[in-house]
């Protein structure tokens, strides 16, 4: 596992840091993954929010790991239906 710098964790946990990508009823599409990849090219962190009820609570960890793998990023924070990805 990657060591996450303290300033990255602070930024990820900040309430002022708003979600810039939302996973809606269409689910995880290639277009959505491309959008996350593009945002990761221009910034270090991307906050992603999943619509409630889209994925079962038990499956969310798997979903976040899949998104991180597909976008070549690292999952910094996962809280409920929100995940923060960090460009490696």
C-alpha cells in the first residue's frame, strides 16, 4: 500500500473539497472512467460520489478498488457513498 502524505489526507477529509464526479443510474461506464482519468491529469485529488442505492453497502469497497485500478489512481478515502482518488 502507498504511503499517503499528510497534506493529501487533510485535503481529502476537508468538507470544503466537493465531489467533482457523480456516479448515477448509468453506473460505471467507460465515459465516466475517462472523465475521472482526465480530472486526475489536471489535479491530484478527485472526489467521487455514488448515488445512494446504486451499489450494495457490502460491494462498495470492491467498486472503489475497481475504479482506482481502472483510473491508475490510489483510493485515499472511502466513506459511505463517497470516495477520494489520488493520482499516483
